[in-house]
C-alpha cells in the first residue's frame, strides 16, 4: 500500500496500538497511559497462557525508575518482591578469584536492581496497565499490517481489525509487525549453545549469592553462572558445540549431576524450566517503517545475548522513548514535525541498540575466545588473580561487557 492510499473502515479505532503483551509492550502501554493517551494492546496468546522458557530475570534500577514514573508505586512493588543479592563471587577452576559483599540498601530509594522471573514481571506490568486504563485484547494474533501516511490498519487472524494513528511493535523476535513492514534483521548467531535452568528452592535454600565459575571443575570445564531470584535460582551453563544435548536438558539426568555441580548434598528443588538457547546478536535495519507510523521496540527491533541483562531493560527504555515520541507526534502542529519526532526515536534507539550490541559482543568474545592468545589471557588471569586482585576484578567484570560507551554515559540497558 502506498503511503497516501486510504485505508478501508476498521472494526475498532484507537489512537495507539501496541502489539505484544510482554514486558516491553506492557511498559509502552503504561508510558502512553501516563501521558493521557488511550491505548489498546494486542496479544496473540490467551490471557491464562504462560510464556514458555527461562527468560529475563534482572531488572535494572533505570528500568524500575521508568516504570515508577509511568505508574507510581510499580517500581517499588517490583523491587520489594524481587531479590537483591548482596554478595558476588567469581571462581576460576574452582578457586575463588573475586568476592565482594555489599551492605543492604538503606533508605526508600530504588535498589540497583531486582531479580524476579519474567512471568512475575509480566504479572506486575499487566495489572498496572489494566488499572491505568489500557485495554488488552487476548487471542489477537496479528496477520496483516497496512500503513498509510495517516493511519495504520491491523488485522488479526480471526478477522478483527483495528485502525490506529501509531503502532508500537513489541511482538518479539518473530515480530509479525516487523515482517509486514518489510524491515529486515541483520547480525550473527553465537557458536555453541547455552542451557538455562530455573530451579525452585528446595530443602536446602541457597544463599542469595551470584556466582560465576570459569571452567567449573564439576561441569567438565564449562563456564557456569548461578543467579538467585525470588523463589529459586537460575543456572546458565555454557555448552560446547559438540555437547550431547540430552545430557544437559533431560530432567532425570540433570537431577543426578546438578546437585554435585552446585554443591548440594541433597536433591535440588523442582526444575521449573529447562531451556536451550543459541544466542543471536541482531538489529533491525531501521526502527520505524516507511510511513513513520510503526515503531519497533524490544526484541522486535534487537536481539542480544543476555550478558549484562541488556535485552529486556533496553526494551523498556525503547518503550518509554516510543511513548514520548508518539505523544509529540500526536500533538505536533504539522505532519513534518510529527514525522521528525518518530524519526528521532528510531535514530536514537537504534544508536543505543548498536552500543548495546557492541557491549554484548565484547562479553561474548571474552566468554568464547576465538584464539589461543585470548584464551591464554583468561587462563593467566585466573592463575594470578589471588596475587594480583585487579585480574580477579577483570574476570568479574568482563562477562557483562562495558557499562558505558563513547556515545553515551547511561547505564546498562540503554
């Protein structure tokens, strides 16, 4: 459809549609409602469906602040429900090379982060969005998107149609909106695979300590990251390309060897979820369509490996910026100024995504060194760290990528 072609009448009209009721889509809906803009969220799943797989745990303070601004009390509620661990350890071949303990946060401010399962994050966001007046349409799988210079028409698989002035595509890595808009993704896939396991706290409740193991001796020399969250903990096991998948994903097999790996004398708690991932590092060619009426956000626009927890957190930043751009466009005195607001969003958020991609690329290169020299650097640091503390600090920091870039001085997730 050409940008000036008229759209046929639709069943429903709304100023803004958000496609996707994950954390990014719900954050966009909250930000729009905070600006007084009516919004409808379309979600392909039924209301009672749980999103499968082990997903984002770590919500940065920057994200908590944005959510608190959009819906006062939400950031605080999520922070109080989540877990803030106060100790970090890094080990090399079973020997501690870095450890730090932090005093509990004082005062009423938001903590540096909180750790909770994504299904809990979505529950908090969904309740807040509905209480703020956002309308959520479930079982609304998007099949077609047609945009003109004045509006966007969205058609669901069951024939329902909506017309909006702007659409925020927050429908994930396989975004139907992005596909309909003709926007391509470009990037690469990491070698090897990771197995991510969510474990409910069992008879032996693990302390709230984040542990990073380089070459874990009880995991065949594989890297292992253990992160606590409210109600349990997550294990991220970096596997080799030729590892037998069933050894690391079969629940009966995992129940036999996981306790030894994490130092439990008894059986571990329930395996809540076991997921296998091959991490992608990709970006959309552009973050808006040719009409300037469709804005991409979150995994519809970018996919990162999880190092530094940049995926969901950068998506929440996308959502807030998209809402601001749409508010400016809706109130603009001319179509040109409205288009400029959307283009500024697309330019700024893609630049942020490029920075985040570079940061996770550095982290990935560290964890999967390509050459003997890079591997030797890690091995040397691991051996010397007990006598040279700064080497232990480097081993602790490097897997998360640089916190800032030359382009901006904002924290991870932006």
